[in-house]
C-alpha cells in the first residue's frame, strides 16, 4: 500500500508593514468616530440639563399656584431673633430650598429648620443632601465640605435670575450698622428690591412680569468654571450669600481675592464671562459701587465671571423662562438684549432671533 504524506499549507502571516497599515487605519477610524461619540454624549447631557430646568420652572409655577407668587429669592437678615441684636443674624435660605416639595424633595425640605440660620447646627446634615434636578451632567463635581469646619451645602449647577441689581453683596444702607432707618427697605434690614425674578425678602407675582413671561429669565445655568481649582466646593444653591473662596477660607483662597455669590446670578456680566482669578476685575467693578444698581454702567463688570450665568455646554447656556419654556442662549448675545431678558418690568422688547 502506497504511503502518502499529507502536506499542510503553512498559515499566512501579516508582515510588519501590513500590521502598521491596519493599526493606522484603525487609528484614523477612531479619530473620526470619537468626536461623533463626544457630540452624542454632550447632546444627551444638554437634553438632561434642559429637562432639569424644565422641572424647576414647572415647580416654580406649582409653587405660584399654591402661594400666589414665585418663591422668595432668599432670606436675608432677621429683623428680630431671640437673644441677638436687630439685623445681626443672617438666615440665608434660598429659593432652591422652598422649591424642594414641588420636586419630590419633600423629605429633604422637612429636614430644614428654615427659622434658624443656614449655618446653624440644625441645618448641617440636610444641607449636604444633593438634589439630582439641581445638577447638570456637564458640570464638574465639587469637593464635599469638611463638616468640622464648614456648613452643609450641596452642589447646584443652576442659579436664580437676580436681574441687573446686585442684591446679594450690596444692600440699601448707608450706615455700617443695619438697619439704616433712612435707607430703602429698612423694615427688612435694608435688603430688598431687584428687577429680576428673585430678590431678598421678596416674592414676585406673575402680574408683576409686565415684560412678558416668555421674555424673562427665571433660572439659568451657573456651573463651575472650566478651570475651577481642585478642592473647590462651589457652586451650591441652598444658601444665598457672598462667600470667599475657593475654598471657604479668607486666609488662603486659591484665586487671588476670589469672591462670589451663590444660588443667584446677574445679567450685568456677560454670559460665560471668564473667572476673575486676580481680583482686579472685582476691584474695578465695585470700586465706585455703593448701592445695588451702581455697577450697571461700569465696563469692568461685563467681565465679572463669578457673578455671571455660565455653562460648560459649548457656545452658550440653557435658561428656563418665566413661562416655563427652556431655551439655549448663545454667549454671543448682545449685552443689551441679554440684560433685557433678565428684567421683568422694564418695557423692553426682545425677539427670539436676538438670542
């Protein structure tokens, strides 16, 4: 019987050049695909952000239906407080706290003691409870606070529309001791007023929005800055105030002379104005300001990023309007049109093609 040997054909192998060509092709395909994936992810994040603002706007209208007005922007100094002098205790609770029952956050709301100051021991733990509706997925994550040193404050990516009057850091008193009986709003420790939708110790009715609810900002984005330093715990929304930071220490702020309001933003600075990392813009802006409206005509204030609405979405930011709609506003919007959208009763007319 004839023996036959079976020969197997040797398997072919890639040459080094062929491997390099394949790797190069894969790298090109990945480079083409990656921007599309990132764009799709950003579109999803923006859609979630829009939904958050929509829920906040609906909650505000439900609050208005129940109470007859939108929630108060914030508590300021208490005119009377047990064991303390007049106008000596700052309460600080913001509109974001008052909206919690209308955002399925009733349990968190019930934990707050709103007749006590924001930094009282009774409000420490509940202040750290995050509300998902208040967090934009494009925002970077803030570092948690050290409860031994700091008060409880949960991160928030949004801000009330405070309009053109700086009514967080400034008040209407001309004296160092509150209240100034000759100043405006003496009955509320000289804090009050404003031409936006939210102000200290004040609730706005729909009837007061004579510019039209479809032409007036209600809420907008106020994310952390793109270059926000590590260790920063800003921004937070359950407290309205002007704080040194980041972090909350006057002795060693990461950015020189860094000072910023929380829970509220203004339309005097440009949308997405850069962070003031030196304190020079802050100094120039408020050098001659004494009362809330005084900064409006100071050119430096256009670039005071800490007081501005801002977003990590490319090209602009999302805003909830007082009619409940949510729109994307381009950062290239004309400053005058932008400021007009921030006021509720100035008689301006702004068309949709202006933003």
